[in-house]
C-alpha cells in the first residue's frame, strides 16, 4: 500500500505529539519531578497565569487520551493547582496555579526558550515554523469542517 502525503501528514502529526510528550517527560525526570506526568505538565502550562474553569481549560488544549477533570484533581492533590467553586456558578470549578505550579510553569517556559535558542540559525527558522503553523491550521480548519454535523449535506459527501 502506498502512503499518500495526506496520510503521511496524519501519521507525522501523531508521532510528533508523542515525541514532544517524551521530551517533557525527560525534562521532568531530569529535575526529579515524579508527582506529575507529562500530560498534566502541559495542562498546567496551558493554565499559565490565568484563572479558568475546567471547561475552558479543556477547550484551550487537546490532551489526547486523557481525562482533564481527573488530571486536574491529581494536580490539585499534588499541590500544583488550586481549585475553587465559581462564585457565579456553583457547578463550575475554577483553577489556577499554586506557587509550586508556577515553579513548574517557569521550568517548562525555560525549556521552551532553551529549545528556541537551539533552533536559531538552523533549518527550522521562525519563518519556516510560521509556514508549518499555517499548514497545520489549514488541517485544523479542514478536520473541524469534516467533523461538523451538517445534516443532509453530510450524506451527499458519501456518494
């Protein structure tokens, strides 16, 4: 079976995501941080300096194969985030980084800066990454449009 450029792109995106999570795990291991995993660390990074609901957090990032509520609970138990019920909606829980979470955020931010510095002057120039990002956003728009239920129009696509 010949792999098409489209399918090759899909496989590459999946592989890159896994490799990146491995990079985060190595960084955590290097710092002897064992009470948070790589996916939780990226959830934490996406919280950043904000105060948000778990629903907003879920929309902000895509945490493949993970339960955001479970991970938020574990991060809270391990002291990385603080949770509180929303004053306006008692069903909603707001989260923000604790001081321990802010320290980990800083460590991840330093890692990103270190990586960007290593990339300078190489083949992965900022301009090239901007072009890649444009292409990935096109995939995002295409896949979003393909996953939208559009009633009978979606049945026409199957012909």
